[in-house]
C-alpha cells in the first residue's frame, strides 16, 4: 500500500459520499465517507428510485437479509413522484428501536461497501462525537463492510477505541452519554448489542477488522488526553486548525467576536506541531492545507501528510447538489467567494463555516422564512428532566418548545436546522406537506477563494484525480 499523504476530508451530510471516497481511494490516497445522517440519505436515495441500483446492489451483500427486506419494502420506490416527501424514521434516543439500529447499520454498510467496491485500497469514515446516539450502530455497519479508518472530531471521543475493539468481535458495547444538568454521580449509558439486533451474528460473520482510529484534535493537550484516557489504542491524529470547513473548535478562553461577527482566534489556538510530533504517533494536518507547498511544509513539520476537504467538496464526484456546486464555482472564478465563521448557526454551540451564497440559508430572509421544527434530531442534546429521566431538545426547534424543556430562549437565536439544510445541500431537500421545501446551507473552509488553482485552463469543473494530481505535483 502507498503511504497515505492525503486524507480526503469527511464532509457531511453526504458531501463526502461513496463516489468521492471511491475515486480518491482508487488513486492510492485515503477516501473518506461521511457517516453523519447516512441512514436518512439512504432512505432518500431509495425513495428517489435508487438511480443506478447502487443501494440495492450493496444491500444484496449485507450478511443479514431480514432487515434488507423490510427496508426495501418500506422505502424503495420504483417510480418515484417528483417532490415527494421523504419518510422520516424515528429520532434517536438512548433506547432506540431494533428497526432504527438496523436502518443505521445498513446505511453505513452501504456507504462503506460502495466506497470500497472495485479496489483494494483503504477507506475511512468520518463521524462526529457531538452526534453520539447513532455512533455505535454506525461504526458496526461500516465495520461489517470492512472500513479501514475511523476519523472523529467535534468533541473528545475517548470511548471510541474500546468500542472498536469490542465491535470487532461482535461484543455488546456501551456508550457513556453526555447529559446536560447531571450531577457528578449521574451516569447515563446507551447500549448496542450486535447479537440483539441481528440473529446468529457470530455464525454468519467472522471477527471484523478493527479499523485504525484517528481523532481530530486542535491541541497537544487534547492529543495527550486521548492517549492517556482513551479506552483503547489511538493510532494517530488529524490536527485541524480553525480555518477548516464545517464545525470548528471554539477559541480558547472567553468567546470574542470581530467587527464582522466572527470568533477571534489567537496564538493559543495554534497547535504546537513539534510537541505533537514528539508524541510518536502519525498525524496529518488539516485546515487550509490545500496546496503542494503546504503538503511539503506539513511533511517537513513531521506530518505524514494533510487532510483536505474544501478542495474536494466541489469536484465532480462530490455529493454536493449540482446547482450549489456550480454557483460556488462561479463565485470562485468571479473572485467573489466569501466564507463566514458563524458562531450561532449550529445547534451544537460550535462555530460553523458558512459560504455566503444567494438562494441558501446564509440569506437572512430565507432563514427567517423557515418554519422552526426538528424532525431529524441528530444534533439534539440530552438533558436531565426534573423527574430524573432524560429528555431531548434542540436549539433549532421552536423557541417555546425549547424553553419548556428547560432551555434558555437566548440559545435559540440564530440557530439553524443543520440536519435539514445540509441534507438539502447534498441534493435531498425535504418537501413538506404544507408546501415548504427545505433550503441548502453550504459549508467550506477559508481556503475556498483559491479553489481556481485546481482548474485546468478553460475548464469550469474538475475531478478528484485533478485534486490529487495538483497536490502531489503530478
């Protein structure tokens, strides 16, 4: 296997889809699929008629066919009607149904299987620590398809290495869940038992590959914490700076905003690469590392290479909706591309990068016109109710509903429904029965204005291979 110099960023929802990951991995670098909300995306693909038959082809290889039968019966539409509302599965909670576990395992299996199809090179999956509830089922689905790397950020994923160890042997696993309002003695666990979800697991499937685990970090302190306190082996790191797309680590200390309204980052927010190198584990640098020179600089600093997202996000194989892809490329070529680090839009409370683009939720009028509701719920937070039980709330849900659940009214200001908006940017907008159609929100790193460097003369599009050729000076 070639040395992995380039990790293609795991951009969700379904921007880093199987087609992009497959294209990158076939070239000998690390293609990565996004597992965030992929069960929702699989439903949408099936309800759109499963163009090309890819989902059904992957499902035919799943080792347990009983759940495949009900999923196809429930969601597959041979002759779909344009503008049909997608069926929404139940939202996740700490005690998910067997059907929701099956659906999530299947979604991640399909995405991984298709990304690995047609070659023998490694493939990775990207998940978010902030989206805890589907994680165990997502990992198991990807592992059933032979995933090679697990990459996780948006939090401190201390529990994942041990979960990977156990899932490789089909063992029952538990996840200690974050619950707001808990006392020091409170502990809320969520379980996932492969044998309780699928019958005859150990008879039908041998032990699985335990994928390498690469947490995304922003400091050497976090790296040391993960090495010291993780439940199993950490195999390396992705070291990400704050100019990366998607969610960013908040600045250290008290949040301060610029005149433009963006979080202000300082010297303390820059990772100490020399100390990270001294830890002795392989690492890749991310966040604006999207040029041949920066790849060389990263390797000179001791890194294996780089993780790059933005440069892949708008290529031919990415899962971004064609309209948004073309509009962003036009902005880049017209030298009008602009990215805003929004401190509010994500319900997680983490800063989130937004491309300022007409016809998307970056437009304040479109944002205000959207009816507030939460019907996907991947970013809901768990909280301890007055009766001691667990409740769930999202800062992007209706304000009265959120406040009734103990949330602060001010925490709802400016929050967006990333679940629906990012799904729309991948070409799967929900058409609601009242006529409202969910609008996209496009995320990108600050490197976006330089995307034109990848284009060949006279062209207004580019492939994943073009990206690799550019970065590796081929």
